[in-house]
C-alpha cells in the first residue's frame, strides 16, 4: 500500500496548485476570506509559521507585508515553486517538512501558526492529534492558530451529484452514516462538531469557526453561473459578513477553526 506521503505527492504532482486560488471564483473567495481572518490577528513584526504552505500563496503574500514567515511544505514540487515565488523576500524562510513532525522548531517560537492544508490529508487519529499538538507546541502562549478543514457534506455536494452519489456515500460514510477517514480518500471530510471536538482537551481557547468559500465550488459548475468583476467585491464583502454563521458552516467547501493558545 502506498504511504500517505506518496499518495499526496502523486496527486499534487499532477495538480496545478499554484493557480488554484486564482483561477476560479471559489478559489478567489477562499483566498480573500482567509486573508481577511489572518489580518484580524496578525500584527506587524509577527513571526508566522505556515505548515503545508503549498506553492506559497499565503506565505509569500504575508512576507511581502513585512511579516517574518516560515513556510513548511511536504511536496518537493510545491516547495520548489514556493521558493521561486518568494525569491528575493528576506522575510520568507522555506523548508521541506511534515505537519506531524515540527522538531526543527522550538517551543513557543511563533506568534501565528497557519495549518491551511494538512488536515485534509491526515486520516489516522494519532497523526491528526500529532499535527494539532505540534502546531500548538511551536506557538507562543497567547498566539493564534488557524486550522483549515473540509466539511464532509460539502465534499458530497461538490463531487457526488453527477450520477455517482452512492459511491461517494460509501466512501465517506459507514452504513450507519458515521463519517469515515482513510488515506485512499485523499481528501477527508469532517462533521463540523467532530472537528471542533478534536481540540476539547488541547491547551487552546476557541475563537471561531468560519467558512471561507461558501457553496461556490458546487454552484460554479452550473452553465449559467456568473459573478462578474463589478459584483465580486460586493459578494466577497457580503460573504465575509456571514462567514461565521453556524447554520451555514456545513455547506461551505473549506472551513477555518481559529483558536488561541492558553497563557
């Protein structure tokens, strides 16, 4: 059986991750909303860690704003692109690494820690908790952490309404409708309350859980979908105003769990 790292590297070796947040309206909304939440907590001079930094869309942008950014990425192809995208930025430091192993970094080193992709691809409970614990460990007391995750209901609506619902249901749920997690899924989804419960015994205080792209990934596939440039700013501002409403969280395609490390 292939390892988790092999599965992830194989997928992203074929995917165009560098333009993912630019080429679609749902990607643009995800980036804009995520940055808006980051800016709520980032302060000038903050030391930022991004774990699972991809090709550097967030890390490069934050380094250009003057923050001291350390980016950790598992996939070699992404890391090379990240370094190219961040060329000349003195405030950006990029390393290859895994979310479950952040040993090179001292306890309490960072003011803001972003885990914006790894939780999509962690399946075994011990690895899930190790990634959470490592992110908390390297964050200073009082520092803020972001964990992105995917709600399982959004996975179903975005991917399994094309005559393949039964296959998606079998992959993501047990016969009695419990959520399943296994590495061959590639992307694993959570019930919102299930993901929040992962932090019940962690030394953090919950700040908020927020959506970042609504239902756009599923809706954007419609032939009549259109958000022209003159509407997008208004739409993005409207979405941000309601991004934290609990009744909308299960329908968004990507979510942020935001918490603060206890002092």
